[in-house]
């Protein structure tokens, strides 16, 4: 299952360029082993994961840095892919972003 989430860009006035952002991602109350892949919206999943867990009843966290893609025109966001057979609760804590700065001419 893939979920697409708009970023906090609009509220925080981050901008529309493909800016990487950092977050802490936590899974809890897992019912089976699995993984999460977090990647820019509007792009294909690369086959890699950001967070892995084994077994049920787990709570696991990881820091991530992910580029933003477009969910809709001018609506930056990310996709979160849950690879696993069971259910899991996902918590994403937004930490900050990297501003793209052009080199002086």
C-alpha cells in the first residue's frame, strides 16, 4: 500500500523546488514483519527501504532525509510504501528542510 502525503511546504513557505526534508519516522503496533519506503511523490519506488522491522508488536524509529516530489501540480509531498502483510501505525515527525541556494555568479 502506498500513501501520498503533502508536505508542510504551504504552511511553512518552504517553496516549490524539490527540497529535501528531514523527519523521524516511527512504526508501532506492528502485526507482522515489514518495511517502510519513503520517497518523493510522483516518482517510482527505487526498491530500497528506510525502516525495517521483524515480528509483531514492534516499535521502531529511524531518521530520514527525503526529497520532495509533486503529488499534484505545485503540491510537494512524499509517498510512504508499506511492504508487509500485516498492519502497522506510522508516525512521521517533520524536523526541517534544506533550502536550495544557488552559487554566486
